C-alpha cells in the first residue's frame, strides 16, 4: 500500500507494496533453482510449475493499484475500472475471507471492493490505516455538491465482523 505523489494520470497512486510481490519473485526463483538441481524429472517439473505459478502471482499482484483523481477513483487490476466520486456514497472497511479490505458503496447500492489496500492484521496496521484514511479524505474532498447522504429509510450499510 505504498503511496506515490504526482503520478502522470493521478494525483495519488496507492499500490501493493513492492516487498509483497518481490517476496513472490524470490520464492519463485528459489523453486526454479530447486528444479535445476533436482535429478528426478517429475520432481523438477513440479518445482518448475510451482515456480511459474508463484512468479505469475507476483506479476498479478504487481498490477493492483488505486489512482485517486479529482473526478474518480481508478481501480487497476485484472480489469480496470473508473468510479466517479459523485456515485460513491461511503468508503468503509470490510472483512472478506479473513482480510480487511476497503469498499466503496455506490449510489445504487453496488459494492466495489478495492483489492488494495488490504491487510490480514486487525485494525492498527499503519499502512492499511493510512491508505484507508487517504481514500476516505479524498472522497470527502472530491465528492462534489451533487452528493446526498443516504435517506434514513435506506437499509444500513453492510458491515460484517
């Protein structure tokens, strides 16, 4: 969840920390070394397959990012998506499959889960907290005059613990 100021297309870019995907590259490289020094062909193929899968996962993680611009939150991942701030009703934390993620709740009730920032730790992870606060402040500053709070009769926001 590193934050870069002044990116070309965005005012703020929040991305998966380099240490997260570099660990996967190192582990994949270790599997490739094991494959090179294994005498058994079947075991060598297993190490090659594992190494390829781990490096592919690292490349996949490297793509995850959130660009915060004055007009929208641009989500990078397998598919790219732009969410205008005027459609966002709330920025909340959510527990998903054991990890804490940030969600954008849109005006139609649609939930948009950001792949990053995410953390497996409980609240208090400094990087996750800083990124969550940054996204929330950015939304509050750029949601525009057209934003209206949810009506009182609206269903409560989904929060699972």
